[in-house]
C-alpha cells in the first residue's frame, strides 16, 4: 500500500507520528465507453469555451462564480490555507462509541506508526480499548477539512472520516406519519422468521454476484465473440415476480415454511456429504464448500441444527423475494 498522508495524532501534549493508508478498495470490473456502431473508444476532452482549444489538465484552475463576478482559485491559493498546511490529526474529544450513528461514516483509513518507537501509538490504542471510547478528530485531507472518528481495528488504529451534520438528509416521509396497527400474531410470525435466519455475521460468506457474473460474461465473449449465448452461459433464468403482498400473515407463514423446508434438505445433504467424505459432518461439508456456494451452506447446516440450517445459502440467494407491506 502507498501512504496518502503523513502527519501526527495529537491529544494533549502527546504526539503520535503516523502514516495514513486507504483501508478499502474498489473491486468492480473497469469498463469504458465505445461507439455502438464501430466500437471506437469514447474519450472526453476539456475544451475552453472561449477559444475552442483542448486544455491540458495541468493548465486548469478552479473558479467561483457568484452570478456577477468570477474569482479564480489556483492550486497555490488552496495550499496556502492554514487548514491545508496542517499535518495534525487533532483529537478534540473522546465519546462513547455507540453515540456515533453509522450513517455518519464516510471513508476508512489505516494508521501506521511513523517513528522509531511505537510506544505512543500502542498507548493510544490500548487507552481506547480499555475505555471503550472513540476519539473525534479534526484533520485536513485532500483539500478538505475533515471530521473523523479514530478507533481501534484489531491491532491497528484507524480513522473513519465523518459526514458533517448538514450533509445527512432528514428522513421525512409523510407515509410514516400514518398510524399502522400490527397484531401480536403478525409480530410473533415476523420474529420467528428473524430467528430462522439468525446467525453470526461472516463477511467472507458473501460474494458480489454481479461482478462475478460480469467477469464470466467477459470471458465468454472473449472466447466466443459477440454471438455468445447468455442462456447457455448462465442457464435459463426464471422471471422474478415482485409487487406488493396483500396478505402479510400468509406471506410470513410461507416464508417460515420455505425456510424450514430448505433447512431440512440442506441438513440431509450436509450429513450425506460429510459421511461419504470420510472426515465426518461439518468437515466433509467444508471441503465441498470450496466448489460451490450451495455446498458452503451445507457446511454451515452440518454444524448447526434446527431452524438455523441452510443459512449460508439463504444469505446469498434469499428464497422469498416478495416484499411485505402493511
């Protein structure tokens, strides 16, 4: 990884030199635009509206127009701002972690110690761990003043930039102001459905199916050309039915029944694969899981019993896709 920023975390008179690294990356397949008639690449050019000439990026400045006047802001102007020159991540307060609404989180960055001794870094990390608090910090990053949360992630300190309060829109929907009556039976069935899908969150169990299918399509087109048969590549896909469900109780009952039926089938499948594999139960299923997501759900079913079996498959391809509305 390449550091995107260098500076120091400061709280009180304590100074912790750090390097900042992006903690996430985009895994999407990169596509570009082409002309549909001849496949020619579409490229965008920066053209000056006064002389009609193409302008190189290095010769472009920013400007602000208030409707009557225009002022040009150069890169040198922006670099001269006091906040931009700051190399500090200033801790302004420590708050209970649960008080930060997840909707506020923006981008995540790792912090690496940037000094001969990491004692101050470890001290700050252990302090945050022992107090169960998150540090609210201010910093300048990429020509913007940022508010951020500094917290512990494993053995690493990280900052997650926060949106400013006026950047979070209010959720104002008149339809939610109308009174809705929920019966005890409806609530009970809804809770049963939740329990049938309850498990521990394991991020690695989920895959980006769209990107995987897009890569499959690209490979097929590279081998077969534009005449590729998508039905042969992906199989016949049934039309998905959507729309509002009128009978909410019946929808809940059917969802629970479908979950139980799918769970019992996956449990039987996991048991048979485990015994034939010679390693028993969940061990055999885990080996089979490497081949397909369906086998992966069997592995979970083999190690869990009752209503929770088959959760892995349900995570990736929910059996009931109908929407329920009261």
